[in-house]
C-alpha cells in the first residue's frame, strides 16, 4: 500500500533554483491519494472536542469541508478580501513578496466556540497566524491546527507557538 508521501509530486528548482516544490494537486488527482490525505488528517482529530472547522481558500476548503462533513461539524470559510457578502472582520498579513488580507464573516464564530483550522501546507505560517487572530478576535478558541504538509525549513511553526499544530507529512527543507 502506498504512503501519502508517494502521492506528492516533488518538482525541483521551482519556483527558483534550490527549492523543491511539493505539489498537492498530485494528491488530489488520485482517488486513493485524496482519501488517504483526508483520512490521515481526520485521524489527527481523534478524541479532540471542538465545534467548527475553519479553512482558508482554496485548499483549506478542499481538505476542511470533507472532514467537517465526516465529523458532522460546520465549516467556516476564510477568504481573500472582498469575496464574502456579509459583514466581515479582516486581518492583513505578510507574504514573501508583499501583503495580503483575509476575511471571515463577523458572525461565523460564536464566543466560546472551539475551532480547528485545516489547510494543505504550512510554509511561513503567516496565513494561519492571521486566521488564529481573527478567530480569537471573534471570541473563538483555536483548539488544533492541522496541515497535510509542513515545510520545516521555513519555520512556520514559530508563528504558531502556543497552538497544537500537527502535519501529516513533514519535509525538512523549504
């Protein structure tokens, strides 16, 4: 039986020399790879008590929604600025090449709710750090953060200190 790592396509020297790009689309394109990814991410929630799952567009949606469905939990979309129709809260954060803004509906998280964040990849950690701040601003409590893949060489966990963070696959480099 294949391991989840076997479904991740590694592309050397992309987007620049010396970088190995870990391509999640190869996991999604395989029914077995997708099932294995969802199952292994969901297994990290065994015995975790929580109310809702939040995930950033777009790959947080891909992995978060089926897990929310399987566990009979609500899913809270976190989107790029200007994509949500109701009143929102927003957070600006740094990217490698600039800044970005994410938003959530102001009524998405109720005070006291326990929240799990799910995404495909942790690199520098900026997006998820911004999401934790939004959740806490709305009165929620981040219980756990789950990723399919972690690029340990980019030290994203440093921005998430104090949170329970797990990744199914951990790559040493960038």
